């Protein structure tokens, strides 16, 4: 066991001349286990001055004065950051209240940053920070000439920890091995509870979606019938506009349907895979994103070949793959070089002839450690930039409902023009005569 007071050290900050730099803000505090560590390039540029900020050019622990929040910032001399200095404010009652962020050097041999995050999750900092009146420490010491010494907020914080009675707070830090064990247990418990909550939310969403699908069934059929009747007397431009309306209504229905059905229960029929894909791409031009161009290729020997599938679920699978390219590959931003390639090639699956539906994009690649298991797990995200899921769980369930397989590859591809990263999802599905 170690005293928390001994794990943290006060830093002597030097004056600086910079007026701009990477600024640590409240938004940079850890929100989950993956954001405990912060690097300077993750911070935004801001205006700084020597009166309100500390220049930090080493690894530091940053704590919030009023909320149980932390971050461990990996700064250095080449990449310094600027942190708003903690300060005292005199209240109407004449007490000194701490505001801002505390900055400490942390002894890695005694305390893990992850354990500090664990203590924040447990509410320990909240209890500690609101326990005492800091005015007890602000003016207590005199220098050799009898003048008042104004202590830094960090010094007052550490003094308070030394004065708190009782082993429960004074000796809170266990050995590193026990820290790791307690972190592991806590994260496992968090995941267990998160899974329960997510499961209940999915059940509620599925019920709501099922109700909506049931209510929309009749109006959707009537809209389709009306469009078919109008198309009979319309010219080419009129039919194009009617198809635009039909495709968008169909897309809306599929968005609701993907969360409210079990794909394996869908009625399957033989579908000409090449004809379907050509029709799907034409439909996407009516309702889908225009942030990329689509290149379609198919093996000539696949023309006329069929797979056993459901057309709606097949369209939902393609919706997920193309929407993933738009959101996570191209970040919803149109650019001339943005491409999606849809290729249909022959392959074998076990002893059966099969088709590979390959959908690739040249947008932002997946993280190096991202696996197919991550992709098919509901709620997983490809990057930290967005909070929209990848749709991989839907793609996997639909591929499985067709007795198919799913895989992906993210690799750098060289061409005569330039080198590009391509992320390609591959769904292999048996052909049916």
C-alpha cells in the first residue's frame, strides 16, 4: 500500500513567451478507458498567456478541481501543451474555493493513470475535493521575513491529503499488481452491465421498429401501387421522378426494418445477383450519398446466376456497406477522388460454386488492430470521430442468413497514379441453380 500523497509531485512551472499553442480544455478529460492518455496533437490550438496558463513539456496527470475527471497528457519539450492554471476564488462567505485544473507529475512505479481513472469512476476524487476549506492552507506559512506565502493549488491539495485522517483515504493506493487486478475486475463489471443495458435497448428498439413496419405496410403498398399507375401515363422524365420517390420511400422503410426483424426469418427466393446489383446501384443514385462515385464490375460468367436470398435484406446489407463508406470512409465529405468499387467475382465456398460480393472504398482505413470480430459486434465504431455504428452486425447476420461468409481487408494499393488505402468487405454466397 502507498500513500496517495507520495505518488504525486508538484511541478515548478517556468514563465513563457508564447501567445498561441495546444490548449488542454475540459473536453480533453478521459471519457472512457481508451481516452485516458492524451497526446498534444489531439488538442486544439488556442490563445495563451503566462498569467492564466501553465506551459507543460513533460508527462503530467491533469485533474479537475470540481468534478471527478482526469487525463494523462504525454507532452514533451518538442510538443508542449498549455493548461489553464488552477486558482483560488474568494466566496461571499470569505472562503477560498478552488477552480480550474490541477497538474501533477505522477510516479509510474507507484500509480497507474488507469487507476486514477478508476478512482474517478468510483467517485473518490469527488469526495476528496469537496471535503475541506482550502483557506486553511492558503495563508498558513510565513517565509523568513515574516511575509505571507501564497501556496499553489497543487500544494494545498497535497497538504489536504496529508491531513485527512483515516487509512481509507490516507493509504488508498495498493501495489501495481492489485491496481491492475482491480481495474480488470471493474472493467469486466462495466462491460457486463453495459451489455445488459444494450440488450434491453435493442429489444425495445426492435419492438418499436416492428410496430412501425406493421403500421407502414399498408401505406407503403398503396404508395407503390399509386406510383405504378402514374408511371403508365408518364414520360421518361416523369417516370424518373416517380422512381426517385419510390426509391426514397423504400430506403426509409429499410432503415426502420433493419432494427426490427430477424433476417433469417425473411422468405428467400432465387435472385439474379447481377441484375439485382445493377438495379441497386441505380436506386442508390436516387436516395444515397453523393460523396463518392461507384465503379461496378462483374465476371461475365456470373450473368444469369442466382443466389438464395431475400431482396430486402440484400438491399439492407448494401445500404450498410455504402453508408459505412460515406460516414466512416469519407466522413460525409464529397471529393473528386472518393471511390467505391463493387465487384462480383466467382469463387468456391466449401464444395459449392459461389459469388464474392466485394465492396471497397478508398477512404480512411480501419485501425490496425480492428478485426472482423470488432466489425460484426453491435455498437462498435471504426474511429473516434463519429458515433454512428458501422452496421457490421447487420451485414454479418444477412450474410449468415444466405449461408455465406464475411471478411474484410484494409491495405495499401499501388497504381500508376498514386498509392491508396482500400478497405474492402467481402461476402461469399453460394450460387443456386
